[in-house]
C-alpha cells in the first residue's frame, strides 16, 4: 500500500518548473517514494501539459548527495533535477 500521508508539495514543484521555464525535468525519488512516481508525473503533466517532459531516475538513491550520473555527464540536457525523500 502506498503511504499518502506525505505532502509532496507538488504545487511548489510546478511553480519551480515554471519559474525556470524547464522543458525537460529529471525526478529522483528515494526508494519509499518510487511507488508515487505516477502520481507525480500525472500532477506535473496536468498542470503543464506538453510544455514539459518528465523523466524519473530509477537507479538507487542514497540521499541528496547521490546525484544521478547523467547530471554530471556532457550529455545532460535536463533543465531541472527534482529530488524527493532526502
């Protein structure tokens, strides 16, 4: 069962995406929040439509200092990294 007791503050996420005019967003979730990925994606898509693509980093995550390798890569084309659960 998904624990929905946690407020993910998705309105703040959408506000930040709009503020940065991000077109491509990478979301990194702690293990316990990965079941809520669809909820996060649906909320962002509902608010921003096709103006923003949302991707999820599904590899392991050991805290906020565990930045996905793609962010440091020369191939990085994400506008924003959003981390949950750290």
